[in-house]
C-alpha cells in the first residue's frame, strides 16, 4: 500500500487562482451595478437641440421683419420705438438676439424700430443776448453755431437767426446765430470850419455825442468850429464823445 499524499494548505498557485476568481466576480458585479445605475436610475441627459439661424432684420420695414420671423419659426416678442434723425419711420434699427445661429427653435426676438426724426420750430431768440439765445436753442435740441458781425445792434445781442424763427427742422437741426460785436469803428469827420449847427447835425447823424462846446473869441470866424477833439481822421466808435471849440464874436457871451 502506497504512502498517503498530503497537500500543503499554503499552496500559493492554488490560492492565487481563487483570489483572482473572487476579484473578477467582484469587478463584474460592480460593473453591472454601475451600468444598471447609469442606464436605469440615472440616464444621461438628451443632447441639446441644435441652434437655428436668426435672420438679419436691420434696415427692413417692420412688416417685412414680422413676415421673415414667421417664416423662420421665431416669435416676435416686443417692438420698441425710438426717434432717429436719419432713419425713416417704421424701419428696424436693431434686434436681440443678433443675426446668426444664436437662438433655439421658437425663440423670441425683440426689435427696435425707428420713429423717424423729430421736428420742432426754431424759437425766436432775436431779442436775446447771444449766450442766452445759444442756451435756449441747445436746450430745444438744435445744433448751434455762432458768427459775430459788425452791427448797430448793441454788442453781444443777436442780430439774426438762420433759418428764420418758426422754421420747422428735424432734430438736431443746425441753427446759425449772428451776434453783434457792435458797430465798426470809423474815422472822425473833420468839422473844423463848419457852422456850429452844421457840425452838430453831422456829428449826431454819425452817432457821436457832443459833450462840450467851448467858446473862443474870434473876429474872423464867429459861429464856426475852430477846433475839435478827437482830431479829424482819429478812429472813433459809435457813441464816442466829441468836444468842439466855436468862435465867438467880440462883445458876445455864449450862454
């Protein structure tokens, strides 16, 4: 009778096979569990819908914009209106969302439409000072430019407005103010040798003021202007004062 075979419980090859089998079983169970959880309990989300193109509505009429949106499957949500100095009324100025593949099917589109320019009459500022007139016109929405001119109108006052007051302009319409810088200076006339009354009429007609008349005895030229200040050909302005020296006959006193 042969000898009985004995097996070492610590036979490593056999133990390794058993351990590998256990690990494979556990891994397979975990994989099946994860697959079941992700597919049945937590399914992946559906892919997002594709974006569609939004047409460019800028520059077309509001009626055309509504028709294009309807054909595109988009919805007109709101129309805002603003004044525009150069775009006619009823023309689309802007939109949201912008043109391009930027919206979902059936998305809402918001439009801004022009109401056209605003018209206003030019205020009558012809009796105002230039600075005040400019403020009034600017506050009314007009674009103001100022030109200074020589005029008998007092310096700083408005001489004219172009276009004329009450003319209707689209805003911001251009308005030109002509403002007086006062009358131009001119040479002093020569009144020496003239009769006093003729000299007075000449000087008054030119807008000069006779401030003083001095009498001087004169046998040869009584009643005539003997001297003047300012001197002839001196540059004077409207309203300047003039002093005259007039000949007086012997034995007569000037009142």
